[in-house]
């Protein structure tokens, strides 16, 4: 199922908060301010693509997803999901999409997942033969058999999330939206869910839209990444091309108990992050330059640990956020 978005915008009116005597005036004649949650997004996603839709908190991701699923109507712009207008054709669209929200359960708390699955088959009017066929496939891919007959309240977080994904795929949707599907899960459960989603995409050509703060999810599942920040689309590229944003650079990490608030910066060095006593620097991939930086750090600070690595996807994404934000503020 393909998605076409043209100049998508969403505005919210928020009542201004006042203090003192101005509160009385606000009660009698309230004033409002406008928040631009989404600012003119253009986007096209083809059938069968697996796309990471990411951005910092408050970037407009959830608002955009809600408009794509028909939960919210846009203030202006056009949305077509499989040729349907989500806000006007929400019921019809619901038969063709699935949603998984990491912190909102679809499972009946006191019932085993199998009962929820059967209920969903009725809600989505799935033929009994097709239901059994799809359920068998999902049980196999997600390894549900050991626990799908236990009450949902007794399941671990990883088991519950597998069942959430199965519930969203039972009606064989052409498009699935996943919001933080691996949040709080251990390494094994994350890998199983990532593998299952990739397998479903290969078998059914399901379009997958994934939002996650876990760069590992994006790297393992997606072929393309769309980055949104402050309501605007700032990047839309194949995931393989992201490494080019930090091309010819290394990540230098060091730990020190020394005061780093007055860190001396040399041309060509950029601070990526400072957390507690650990500093991450983006530095040129040049051996002579790196040697000089390391010598200067050792001379100026009491270094407890130091390492040089290739930038991870998470650091690449952080660099893109920072770069685009700085450009936007100029």
C-alpha cells in the first residue's frame, strides 16, 4: 500500500495561560496561541517499503502518524493512503492497515491472546480459513505457541509485544504502523521481533512505517529513513547513505573526572555529547591530527579512558538533528 502526502500541515489552538488578575480576563475573553505541529510535509512511500520515521520528542512524528491513520484530520494539505483519504475513509482504511503502539495494548488484560485474536478476526470480518492460515504463519514466525493460551496479564513484556504485533497482522494488512515496538525489551526479544517484521515484509510485501528512538531497530528493519524535526521534514534518504554525513570523521570518546566545562576546542573538532564524565567528539579521520588531539587531551586532563570508533547510526542521526537545527536557527 503506497502513501502520498502533499504539503501536510496541522495547527493546534492552545489557550494562553495567565497569572494574577489577567486570569479573570482570560476567563471572560480567552486568548489563544497557535502551535504548528506539522509544517508542510511532502512525502511518498511506495508499496512494500520499510521506512524509519524518526525525530526527537515533540518533532511531530505522532501527529503525522495520527493523520496518516485517520485519527486526526489535517489543517491543510492532501493525504492518500492506498488511494484513500484517511480522515474521510477511516473505516475502509482500517481494514487495510495495522497499528502497534508500544505503550498502548490491544490485548484483553484478563484473557489469553488467542481469544483476542479470535475477536479481531470477527471485527475485521476475516474468513475462518484465512484466519487460521494467517494465525499459523504468525505463531510460527513470532514463536507464540508457548504462551498464547496464558492470560495477557501473565505475559512478559517481550511476549506481550509479540502478541500485539500478531494482533495487528491477523487481518493481513497491506500497511503497518509501528510506534516503539521494542521499547523496554531485552536483546533476544528485540531480535525476534525485528526478524519477524522483516520476514512478513518479504512474504506479504507489507509496507512498514516504523517510529523508534532505538537506532538498532531502524538499522535492522528499514531500508529508508525519514527524519522530521520541529514539524518539518529535514531528511529523506536510503539508510545506507546516512554514513556519508559523517564521512571522513571518527568518534573520539574519553572519560575524565576533570572539569570539562572549559574544554579547549580546536578547529575541526565538534562536541557530539557530554554525559556525566564522558565526552564524545567528532574529529577528522587523519592520523596526525588524531595523535595531536590525544596528546593535548592527556596533557590538559586526567584521562581515565579514551577510544576512537566509527560513528554509529545513532551518532549519525544526532549529528543530522544538530546540523539541521543550527541551520534553521541562522
